[in-house]
C-alpha cells in the first residue's frame, strides 16, 4: 500500500505568477510523456515483470514518479496563483480557465485530457522496458525544452532536478534490460525465463 | 511467507487500518481530542509492530523510511505475488 509523506521530494517555491509556464508545464503533468504517465506505466508493468531486481525497479521508480507528478502539480498551481484575467488570456489559458479556473486538471498544454492510451503494458518484459527507456528519454528532452522556454529561475531549478532524475531512471532501466536479456539468453525458451531471484 | 510472519503482518494491517480510519475522521474533526488520543495510541502501537516485523523480515517501507538492511527489499515477496 502507499503512505503519503507531507512534503515534496524537491522544493518548489514559485513566488510570482507565471501562467505561460503553467500552461507549458501541463506537458509533464498529464501529457503522454508526463510524470503521471510514467508512474502509471511502471506501476502497471510491475505485475508481469519476471525478475526480482526489475520488479523492484519498476515499483520504486513508479513510486518516485508520483512524487514528481506532485511537484509538477505544485509548480502549475504556484504559476497560476494570483494571475490576473489579462495575464491568463495572454498566456493562452483562457480556454483552460473557462472550464477549470485555477484547478489543476489532467490535460496537456493544448487542453487534451489525459488518457490511458499514453501507456502500454504488453506483458513482455523486453518490450515494456524498451517503452520505459524511451519514456525516460522523451521526458528528459521535454524538460530541456521547458528549460529553454523560460528564464524564471524559480521554475528552472525544480525542472533541472526533474530532468536529472530522468537520466538516472534511464540508467536503471538500461540495467534492467541487460538483466532480462541475460536471463532470457540463458533460458532455452524465452518465456520460461520467468525466473526468481538474482 | 510462514504463519508467524503472516500473523504479524495481519496485526500491522489491523492497527494501520484503525489509524487510516481515525486519520480520515480527524480530517473532518480536527478538534476531536479523544480521536486524536486514540490515533496517537494506535500509531505508537503500529510503530512497535512495524519495528518488530522489520527486525525479523526486513523493510516494509522504501526510500530510507525503514532503518533496516535493504538486501531483502528486492527478493522478498511483493504483495501481489
Ligand atoms: Fe522518470
């Protein structure tokens, strides 16, 4: 089960409205390569992951992604906090405001709502891990795009932390892929490689 | 998981469930002193049970929240197994 810890993994303190960045941050809050997609993807895939180390990795990175998702929600909330109607309009958030006001809804920057179609769970550990590796790279590059799009240091600081975490997750998933490939190479018939412990 | 481990885990689950229920109740009744005292009592009981469990079977929590050797985090059974 999960237990909530009443703190962010890394501090977010955005002290003045930045609705333009709020809008762009929705990409990582509830877009296809968002932290939410990542968390749900890994936590869904862990059931069919046949190896102990890889199972633990999916469980624990999936859990960390939810902490990142909370950071994104906090960033969006703080970027919208105190924004005037004219600032909201100028940021292109008027469509959003019509339906959600200052609520932090699950959509991408264009207003497309979150969907489970963003994630896959094939039950095939090699296929799933390749998806995970790709997801981490897509998230990393999205963070780099976001960093390029602002000079607000209070936004850039947590974005840099989050970008760095994608790099570490990619590294861990790469190790998982090697573990699984080695395991399957040993087994005569690949699906029988549903082995137990390291 | 042997019977002894299972029994201790069930005790933890019971105690934790009392805490979940009290937590939700206190969310809407933060001024209820009796509920808060019950919560404190059960959370101490829960911490004792968790300490006992982890000393025998390894960590229940990740990310540094169980001051226990992490070796069995990877190889001990996951709840869906
Ligand atoms: Fe990640």
